C-alpha cells in the first residue's frame, strides 16, 4: 500500500479546492468529496476554498457543510469549478502560506481537485506539514481534460471532453462534405494528444465510415513537418475532394518548437510561464493560410479553420461514465483519509472495456506530481492517425454518440 | 391565396436541392419532401441535386426514390446537407441553364431548400419557366441558422443553432466564473443578430441568473462603437470581476463598415462577393487585443476570445421543435404543389408560445427572395442587450436546456 502507514485519526476541519482548467465534471468531484466527508465522523467543518489555494491563503473559505444535498447535486451537474479555480502554481514559499492558512483554520484534511500542478501543490504542502509536525492529510483528486496524469487509465474530465470532440468532428465532417474544402480544427492539449486523438471517434463504425473525417490527425507526440502536412492534405483532397484535419494546439516541429510560436505572431503567457495556446486562434488561421498558399488543386480551394476554444472543456453534456467516476474518485480520496492514510492521489484502473468497468487505486503524490503522461506509441498510427487500439480505449468512455448517415 | 390560380397538374419528375450553409435539420426537410412526394401521384422520379443547382446543371442527380424509408429517416437525423450544398448564387444566365437541365430531365416539380439567395433562384427559374411556357412548379423550403427570412416567425435551422448558443454561453459563463476575466465569443450571423441574441437564453431564469453571462450582447443591428464597448466591458468587470461578451461576426461601425474589416487584416470573399466572416478568428482576437490594450483594471487582466465557427450551425443535438418544423415545412411545400400551386415559399406562423404551436402559410417567392429580415427594435434593449420580448420569443424554440447551479 503506498503512502504512509496508518496513523490515528485526528479531529478537525476539511478543505476542498478546485484548480486548473475547468471541466464538465469537476463539480461531481466536489459533490463526491462533500458527501463522503459528511459521513466521516472526524470532520467538523467542510470548507471550500474560493479559487483554490489562492482563496485559501487569503482566508476566502465557504462553509460547504451548510449546502443542502439537493442543491449540491444540482451544482454537481453544472460544468466548471463552482468554487472558482486558480492558475497559481505554488512554490515552497507559497505552500508555506497555504500551510499557515490551514493551521489557522484547523484544517486537518486537505483535498485538491486538479491536474499535475495541483498534485504537486498537494505534495509540497504535505511534506511541509510533516516537517512541521502539523498533522494534516493531503489528497489529490484527479481532473484534467488533457488526460495527461501518470498511472491512470484516464482522468476525470477527459471522457466528457473527448465526447465533445466526437460530436464536433462528426457534425463538422458532414458540414465539410456539404461544402467541400479543407477544414482544420484546432483541439486543446498542450503536451498530450489524447483529446485531439478523440476526434477519431467521430468516424463511427458504420458503412462508409472510412470516408468520414477526421482524415488527418496531428498530435503533439509526432513532430510536425510543414511539407509532409501539405502533401498529406493534398493527397486526401485528391482522393475525396475534401479534407478534415484535427490538429493539437501543442504540435511541435522536429526541434521541439511549438508550431503556434513559429507560424503565428502574438501569444500570451499564463501564470505558469507557459505560452497561452487556447483562446488564441493564430495556429488554425496560420495553418489555413499555409494550405491556401501552397496547395495545387487547380481552381479555387475553400480552406477554413476553427479553434474549438473553451467550449470543449465545459460542454454541458458530459459522458455519464465521466460524471460517475469524477464523483467516485473524490469519494475514494475521502475513504483513504478515513482509513488513516496520510497522503495520496487516486488513479483509475480499467477492469474491462465491454462492459466497461473500472476501479480506483491509491498512488503516491510523487507518482503523479508535475509529471506528464503522453500518448503511448501503440495509440499512434503513422504520422497522422491514431491506432485501432486507441479507438478501443476511448470508445467506451464517451457514452452514446449520434449516428451519422449518408445517402 | 398568394401564387397563381390552381392549374391542372402535370405528370413528370421532381428535383430537390439543398443550398447555402448547412444546418442541423436541413436533412429533415429533405426527408419531409421525399416522403410527401412519394404520396403525390403525379411524380415519377424523385431526383436529388448534388450540391444544389451546381450539380443539377452538370447532370449530377441521384435517384432519391430508391432510398429506403428507414435509411432516409437516419439521414434526416444527420446534420448538414446530405445531398451536398452550394454557395452558387445564380444570375439569369445560370438560371437558364438550370431550366434547361430541368427540361432535359423532365423535371416538373422543383424544390429548393435554402435561405434568401435560394428563394431568389427559385423565383428566377420559375419566371423563366413561365416565360418559356415550360410547366414547372417551383417551391422554396426555408432554411437558415441566421433566421433572416421575411414573413416567418422564425426559420428552420435557427432553433437548433440558437440551442447551441444557449449551451455554449451557459457553460462558458461558468468557465468564466471559475477563472475570471473578459471572455469574448463571436457568433455567426452576417446581417441579422438573432443567433447572437440567442446567447441570452444561457442566463436561465433561476436564482442568481442576473449574474450569469452573457453580460453584454453586440448585434449587427446596433452600430458598434469601440469606446462605448470598452466602457461597458469595464463597468461589468468592475461590478462582477468578470465579463462575458457575445458579439455578432457582422457588427458594423456607425458608418456601416464591418468591424471585422476595420479591426482585422485578412479576409476572404465568398462566391457572392460577401466578405468571409466565419472560419476566420480575426474579429475575436482583435476585440480581445482592444480590451487588453485599453482596459484599466489595475493588475493583469485575463482576456480571451473564441470564435464558435461551424460547430454552431451543425451541432448534432437539434431542437426537437426545429426537427419537426423542418420536416413539416417541406411536406407543406409538396402539398402546395399537389394543390396545383405554381410557385411559393413557406412561412412559419406562431399560434402560441405556451404551449408552443405553429402552422405553415404559403407566401410569394418575391416576398422572401433576396430580402433580409433583421432583429426588430422591440427585440433589442439599449445598445448591448436583448429585450424580455426576445427571450419570450426564443425560449420556446430551443427545447429543454440544462440548469446551471452555483454554490
């Protein structure tokens, strides 16, 4: 069993926070944590941190214990972070302030819903608390549409965002067949291609599905070469008279430089020093220009780009499996606390795909903290596609999809 | 009764085409037309035009009579134009070719599903046929997400696209509340603001809904002034600490110039000579830059723009009312033909909103052809909002919406 040995349980308060980019089901995790904490005898107050640790250090706490069950259940079905989220990435100094805030509010159980940065915050805070001899149990509850957490089959938030991609690409492929041309869709996922890869679910499995888009998929795991890209678009266009392309916002060239930076001009940086890729449409427009300027198709070529933006992470039609797992993952974290564990994160393990079954597993914070999981080679096919293995992996997660039928 | 007097019915073939931007329910109209034509004794072959009149003049016809009922019903549920669409805007010469193609294939019943350009094609072809003494009945079946056809309460395609806006803005408003800042979303609709206006449905009606986005709505019907825009964003931001903005792609300045042209650089033109506004993200990015460069908020301001692009017209979760009306409008057009009418278009008339009831009405092609309906003044409130009257108008059309709940 990872984590520390069982330790006697201390009575005190609990705090829950949400961090990083919102998802469609992050409030399911909030609900799951509160519901489980209510049944856990050692917790007096259940605090919610406003905007993650940012609110915690400023004393902005809400009393979640007062919320009515029915109201919380409606919040659970609402996308995005009901407590407010934060992009802060605390260093040791910041984490010391977090610990001080916890001591002040007698917080003994700390739950942080987020991605790899959030698990790192958990890890640092947990280590500082132990060093100080302040008994506080720290748990990370996984969440990210990027699906880039280590040790997990997949991450809460990903199935719903993947479902969005399937809906978006299937409808857009029909649109592209109606008014043929080259259509480029830019998908979230800075370092990991899982979300872009999910576009392949849009092809479906019925008759004629091999003609459905996306016809080309460019992942951040495969170096992007302009000339190869143009040749591949041209080949699909020559064959089908149209071409739908899925591109990750995080594609890089052979030297590891972001194509968004090399092709496009203006880019922001977020609080982590990362270049801001979402909410800026430069990459899609630049790729569209590249195709317009270089493709030899004879005659006027219709080229369009869409950047899906924030809709893809919060679309209010979540995968049912995702909603359930997000809630249960948080319940599992509270159970770890109730069992006397000192710290940990939660991984999802798949038992079977048909029928879909999963279970949860405790992992060390250090196993997931500040690490990034990328698409494994067996999920990638050639330079511009995903494998059958990836489709078998992703399909059970997203729930039922509409059927697209051609004449 | 508009149109010509009843004339004896001639036996011959029918042709159906789809034109302009696809919608989520344009195939319901295709299905409705085919189903009704099968019951109409005077029609032998039911042809589908590949890519509208473009395919017709090139002899690209498919035999829709051969399609199985069950298959056609699945096509009806599929977004975008199953026959393929066209952006061609035929002049009289082009229409003469259309007529020649119809004579060659003994087409006596001509149905064209589309917007105001398509009804104009119907009108010209119908007039040419009458002048030539070729007995062909020409009917326009309305379709456009822009909702800009004259005489109709609303247009098939609009309710589903409006539903998309409601989903998109409600989720994005929660996202914006999670990670506060200024968020600008650019919505389709070159000349009419109906689709941008539908964003207001995202506010819902529950407790606290006055805090929900969109907080500002900019329509093409109201001249857009940069300084006023900045002041309004600043005021909302000062009050709520965030601001979600809905902007039509078609906003113009007081001189009638498109803001997309004056603020942004590169723009295509489509086959109609219209500046290409969709599929290009320049407007949203330019407005975001404007806010970043000018807003005095003290501290770093998070500003993002998303351009919803093609997803909004074909999202595969249509409004149930829209699906039904799109099918029934086409059936109504066929009934007009069966009654001996020579030409016409179909308008939707609302009988009541609660419960929602509508009926169809025949109108002259000239009443809708090449005309644009814009948001009436009573649907607009001030310079940056829609009225209660608009909400009462739009709400019954979009179907059930998810409920957003805050803590």
